[in-house]
C-alpha cells in the first residue's frame, strides 16, 4: 500500500496517475475530497482507499493499513497566504503528525518541501549546504523551512526520509489552483482568450523585462524523482534533495514556448509586478542537481520547450487530466 497525501491536488494526483499507469493501484489517497474543483483530479484514479486528511490516522488504524511508503504532498501552497496559524497547522503541525506516524510504524517518508525556502537566493540553491541561514520571502516559505529544520534535528526518524525542494512545477491537473497555477497555465489562458501574454516588468536593475529567471520543471519529471527515490530508498541517504532541472530559463522563453506550442506568432506585453508581491519577488532560481546525480538519478529532464509543448498539446488543448 502506498499512501499519498494531497492526492486531490496537483502533484499528488499526478503521482497517483503515474502509479496507475504502472499498474500500481494499491493506493490510499488522502486529502479534503469535498473541494469540487479538485474532483476531476482523482475521480478516474484507481485506488483502494480514500481518506479524509482530518481523520486519516484513525482511518489508517481502523483499516490496519501498513504502507510501504508515504508521499506527503499535501500542503497549503499559496505563497500569498499570510495566515501564519493556518500555515503552521497545515504545513508544519500536520507534517509533524505524518512524521511521527511514519516513525512509529517505520515507514519510509518522502515529503514536499519547496524552493521557496531559498528566498532571494543570496545563500545559493545548494541542497548539500546547511539550510540554517536561508531566509524565505513569505510565510509559506517559512512554513516549509521550519519543518525542514525540525526534520533534520530529529533523533527518532522514519527508516528513510527525504524532503524534496520542488522548484517551479507545471503540468496537468493544476486547473483548480487559480492564481497559484503555473505561469504556463496562465500564459495559455491569455493566448486563448486575448491572443497575447502579459509578463511582469522587471523592477530590478540587473534584469530586463521578461528576463527574470526560474528553474521550471515539468510535473512528469517531479513524479520521476519521487518514484526513483522511493525505489532506491534502501541505498541512498536520508535528507533534503532539490527537485529542479538545474537550468534557469526566462519568462520570455516560457511565453515564446507557449506561442510555439499553439503555432501562433508571439504577442507579449509587460505590466507592473503587483505591489503586494513586488518586494518579495524572486528574480532567479536554479537548483543544483549534483546530489540527485550522486544517488544515480538521470537528470535528463524535459526541456522547457518540450515540456510546454507536451503540456499544451496533450492536456490543455484537449482539456484533459492526467
């Protein structure tokens, strides 16, 4: 049995879909399944159990579920959320409960951290360095940073654990994320409705408009990292791992890739970055991938162009889910 929390969300539902494609259907999917906008993410998945996140531990005990691994991907992922108590409850305290459960039953645990923990990147993006100096830019980033610090300090642990720092993930099953959906998703919607893409202007002297840089990673590569670490967990060290491509690309590259995927001529305009995020805006992110490579993972990732083309043509245009 494989437990996936956040299974009605973006990455969790994609992980479940990938397992189903491999004929692995012994899944226990955990989430708040009452959210209607998330229904298409899981209603065609094959699984054994659906468990509500609020009473999941009682549910697991009642059904005597002994899992082979827990993928803890559920979280409040809104980077504009400023309710610290909510973030603490969902991203820190709940993650502690999952950790203690995995420790008590000695179940390997793979959980979602975030590249938001790296803040402005003033200390680099290296998962082989101490995370203590990092300064996230928002409460969401701090909720992930605080749990990573807590996990590293624990003496009682699952038999294996990995915190994956997801960089800028895009791909199918993010239809419900609204403002927090990927820039690729928003660019596609703008092209389809208005024939143009609006990108944020640069408010930083070192970057021209549209040349802000991100490490964009297709969700199928994220799933591949998750499954590789699960498959190799007996042979690799526990700890924090970056989940990014190691290549930084501009938002201008992204927009051009969207137009190319739709076989349309580019039509790009620049607008001011919203005031509420302007002073917390990352101008550059790029994962180091040496640690993944050292454990034998093939970093032959989708290029931005190939990933955008696959996402647009296989999922967004036919309005399909994975």
